[in-house]
């Protein structure tokens, strides 16, 4: 427990008739949030500086001569704030009217529609009808480079994007040019945002439809998307994200705030690398090889048949750092049960990290898989090259049991596992190198199952299932524990939280204690290899 | 004297050298008593200088009328951080032309004022932020600063006192908003000329993040005279709350427009009828803008009793502002004039705050439509409501400046609007 002296000083004030106590230095806007009132705002964003220029968050503070911008006004003892008074509401209605003065009102063809702050606020607090009789100003569209399109007419000039590039990405490529009603966001040179690594965030923080993602353009309506909390599977940073899904497909990834991991941001590589989750041609049923033929079967038959073969010799297993901790734990348990053996994984490594300068906790890490640390923590070892190939010479010609979980073996020849007494392949997609597998079992992706990843600093974070599994595909942990249950005759985990606690390395951490922020289970021991390419 | 028009009723303190090119040189300036005030000030403590200015009741001449001594006293009383003095010579309020004349005719008076001000607020560096369009004035000022540097009046050892004060003349690029003190600071730092949110106030966080005071040219020019002659001497003119003399820039429909230095509290009609020789062509007076285009208009009736000091003009329903008296006679088309002012502000809005960015252009377009005979009576209500939404909702007061002439003209000259709207008739021609 902290000493009493260490406790932050607090201030008690009244917001809309409700008393709140907040730490000294809190803004009225945040204090109001605690009192359950959302004060509309555009320019303020928790991850950026506050210029107090959108003038939408003005609130009435008793004894102040004017309305005060709640985003930059700090709370004071005994302050009495009215966010819903006539004065505040009249003013906000007025400011909102100005926002709509030149707005094209093209919501029906705007991607932002449905998640647009201008739409929300105007419907909540705006005037029912417009009074503008003058022709509207027209800026047109601009390609800002990278994944970003600019619709100038919709811009509310909150300058969040400019400040993101200045303060967070620290590569000031956007600026306000001209002044007055002619002012507009623009890039300096033709390349615009091209070549920067975090510019996708400007689309997220744009409160209206002025900055849109080319990747998402006209793809889906925002209100049709389901949102699932998840963790980015594209590097070991473990950015907290939301999967936005529809029609059983991931439509886009969006960052989810977690100040301990990724702030409010994520990198463009991670953001745009989701098509693999949607890849078709999935394995959907368990396949059992009969001579040269595969025949589809059900899980019961596949597992019973597989258990009969498990005595076939020493086991060597290949897993993947794209698997969850639960999957890896189950694989290890199976290998241990069969008398122990090699557990290796392969992983692509980028030549260097891409650090977000203004929030250096966040980087696109070198390990391009979400659970490399999890695999390491469970005592598995990395083999192969930096492009995630090779390193399987011993495994490919092993004559005992060969277990492949989650690695697609794309680089391996069709002779892989030919010598194996028993070759079990668990994957999402089949490959040539799986043609000798005696059992081919369909796996789900991370997006179709619940589980945890361990990120680069050994923070274990939960993700949730956002898509239905195709056919009979199941998470690896469920398959492997079912196999063990069949093999040992004992009850084994059937829920992810049960599978999680079987991993002794996580101590007494449970799904409940992990929550949405995650927990660092043990300080990372793995050293980042020195040097750039070719280590 | 050659300077356009002078009058016996003027009290010339700051404008004594207007029309006299000799005063531009250092030698000429010294002959005329310049730098006496600096010498006197350097013999005093900085706080004593602040006190004497406080006692004189000098108020900021840039428009807001904030007491200068009080403003100086907000500055930290130590040398822990660099302090800066900024002289605001970005005189851009339409109708104002006093600072330009001071710099053109008596640049050393300003240099002296800046040095005393810098000394008083413990600044080692003073900036004079000149309006970009002031080409001649900037050259005159730059020459004066060079001469003063060469003479040891500015630099590492000001007048042998051991005080180090540098002075830099900075030229703006032609934006009205850079005359707003925080916009000026941004511009000086090389940023976009956009006003900053206050608090923090410049005395805490100003230029380059350091404690800063921004003063108008005329304010700083009054300081040497106060230091030499004392605060009681300065208080012989004007009233208790508005002491001293003030330059009035008269323009518009008068026979003798120009700068007149008058004790505060001078009757407005005396200025127009006597000093300025009355309305041109003997026409009748229609309206007066007493303090630059961002203050409400006064009708001829309101002008009758108007005394030109901060309180007097306020009590008539307008503001003294920077004392730029724009006189309009009966031939004036008020709608056209107000539209021109609104268009000016729409053009000069920095675009940060939405009410100003969108409101100023909306008001302008509406006025244009009314002027073109396509207005409706509802438009007048809309104008009043829009301008009401623009007052007090923005970072700086440019937005309020749009509202003032529009609201006052719609209230006071509604019949001119209605003539245009109902019958398409213009009341005036000018």
C-alpha cells in the first residue's frame, strides 16, 4: 500500500448536480466523464495535445464570465459545472450549426456514417433544420498517400490528424494551409503520408469522414460491423485491437486503447495485414489417410483412431508462434505425455523494429508473430531462418511421431514426414508437405477462438472469438486436450480458461485477473539479438 | 508644420515629432530629449519603473485598455528564465494609423520605450513585431535600431549601466490576427499565426514558452515621458480611470482626417466638427465607429454626448478600442460598409475556432445577398442569432469583432436593411 502522502491530491466539484472527486489537475471533460456525462468534443483526443479550438466542449462554470473549454480547464475545489444548462446547450447548438454550415451532408455515401461524431452530436443536440441559404464551399478530394484519402468538404478542422503526425508519429507531413474558411488540411509533397508506418491512425481519430481508409473505402457500412476485442496477430507487440467483422469475414482492424501496450494506436502493417484471416480453402473436417487416399471423418473417429497410433515411437513436434498459449500448453502436455521430445517453432523476423516515436512503448516488433514469447516461455525453441523457413531437416525425416501444429509447412517438400511412423498435421490449410500426414485435423484461427497471447514484454493478453469456425475446425488446445483425455482416460480442459491454467508458467494468473489490460507474468528473459539483418 | 493637420487643442506628448524628419536620426532624437527617460529609468530599480507606470494609470493603447503597470507586475520578479518584451507594431485594425506614424517620425521614441519596458520586466531581449505592409516604417525603425546599437543604447551594456538588452525588429507577413498578442507570439516563433488558448497567460508562458509581455507601440512610447516627468504629470490629462493623452486616428467623411493627440475624455463631436473641420461637403453625420472596425457603431445621436475615453465610449454602447474614429456621413451605405468589414474579418479569421471560421463567412455571404437585393427579413434575425453564437465562444475576440458592427448596424440602422430587402433601395452611395 502506498503511504498516505503518496496519494494524489483530490478536488471535489459538482457537475450537473452530482458531486465528483477527482485527482487535482484533471480536466472538467474527464471529471464529467466520471459523473457520467459525455461532453461533445472534436479537437480533444486523449492521445494528443489539446488546442481547445473546436469550441464544442464549452461548458458553463459558475462564476466564470464566459463558457470554458472543458478539455483544457482544470477542475477546482468547489467548482460548479453545468454541461446541460440552457447556456451550454444553446451554445453547443450554435457551434454545431456552424459545423454544418459548409458540410456536404453526404452521409449516404460517406464511410464514416454511423460512427461519425458530427452525425451523433448533430442528432443529439443540433438544430432540427439548417438555415444556410448560401452555396457551400467545395474543396474536393485528395489522395494523401499510403492508405489515406482526404474528403476536404467533410473536414471539421479539428487538426487531430496534423497533431498526430507532429506529436505521435513525429513526422510532420500534414499541415493546415490557408486561413479562415479557406483553411484546409494538406500534405507538403506528392508522397504525402506514403512511407510512414503509423498513418492509418489518422483515419481512426478523424471524428468525421474527412480521412478515410482506401482499404475500407465503400466496403461496408459501419453499423453492419460486429466488433470483437482482440489482439493484433501480426507481431509480438500485441496491440489491443478490435476485429470488425461481417459476413464471416474480418473487414478491418482498429486499435483498442491500452495505455500499457499500444496507447490508442497501431501500426499500418498490422492494420492492413488481415486478409490471411479470411483466406478461403480452409480445412473443415478431420482427414484420415488410408493408403494414398484421404477420407473425411468425424472427430470421434479421428481421435479414437489417432490414440491407437500414439505408441509409435519418440515424438518430435513443430508448433507455431501464431498459436495461443492454450494451444501451445496443450501441445506441450501431449508431447510430455508421450515421453517428451523436441518442441520447436519457426517465426518470421523483420530486419528492424518500427518505433512510434511519440509513444515508444509501441513498435512493430521484429518478431512477426503474436506469441513468440509464449512459445519461449513454455520452453520451445526457435529454428529456421528469419523468413520463417527451413530448420526442419531432422523433423522432415524423423521416423517416430511427427506432430505439426499450426505451421503451414509452405516451404517444405512433399516428402516431409514420409518416414514418420505417425504424422499428425493440425492446420488451417493443407499443404503439399502434409500429403503424408496420417491425420490432418482442421484448426481455427485466432479470430475464431478465445485465448491468450504473450507479447514481447511477457504480457499475457486475452482475445475473443469474432468469427464462427468453418466446418468442424476446432482450436488446437481443444483437439489436443480431447486427444489426451482419450489417451489417459482422465477429464481434461474443455474451456479455454481451464486450458490456460494448466500452464504452470503463468502461476496463479487467471482469465479473470488478466481482464482486458493483460498482466506481465514474468519479466522477459529473452534477449533481442543484436544487429539488423542476417542474425 | 508639414504634418497634415494640427490643432491648438491637441496635447502633443507622443506626436511632437510628427512631420519632422530630423527626429529620425539618433542625433536629432537626442536633441529632442529622447533617451532621457531611459537614463532616468536605468537609475531606478525595475520595480520602481513598474510602480511609476502603475501610478500614472497608463492603459494599453492597442485596444483592450488593460493597465500597463499592472500587466508588467504580472511578470516573475527574477531572472531564472529569459523574459521577453514584445512590442506589438502589427497595427492592422482597419481605420488605425497611429503606430505607423510614430515609427515613421519618431522611431527612437519607440526604441527608448522598448528598452525601458524590457528593463522594467527584466527582459534581456525585446522584439518589435512590425506589420509586413509597413515597408517604409520598418526601414526607418531598422535604421534607428542600428544607430542605437552603434551608440551603445542597445546591446550588452545599455548606456553603461551593465544591463544587457537586445532589440530585434521582426516583420510579419500580413495577417490581421498576428496583431492579437498570442497570435503574434506564434508568428514570432515561426508558427502559424493562430491565437493561443489562455490560460496560460503570456506573463507565465509566452514567446518561446517564456514569460512575456506584449505592449502596443503607443503604450511604450508614453513610458519615457512618464518616467521623466512623473506619474502626476501624466495624470493632469484625462480622468481618474483613463488618464493621459491618446492618439486618435480620424478617417472617413471629414475635411481634415489624420492623427490627433488629445487628452482622454475629449468630446467626440469637438473632434469631428472643430479639429477635423466638420463633415465633408457640409453633409449630415450618420454614424461613427469610434474605436476601429471591431467595435459597435454609434449613431449621430449617440455621438452628441460621447466623451472619448474608455468609460465614456463604453457608456455610449461602444468601445474606445484603439481610438480609430471612422466618420460616416449621410451618403454612407451602412449595409455595404458593414459587409465590407465582415468580409475583411472573414478573410482574416485564422480558421482555428469553428464559430469564427464558419460564422464570419456565413455572415458575409448573407450580407452580400442582402446587398444584392435578395435578402429576406428572416435574414436579419438569422444575422443576429449567428453573431450572438459567435460572441464569447472562441479563443480570441476576432469573432466578437465580426459580431459588433453587424449587430449594432442591424439594431441601429434596421431601416436601411429593410429598404434593401423590401424595395431594393440603397440608402447611401458611399
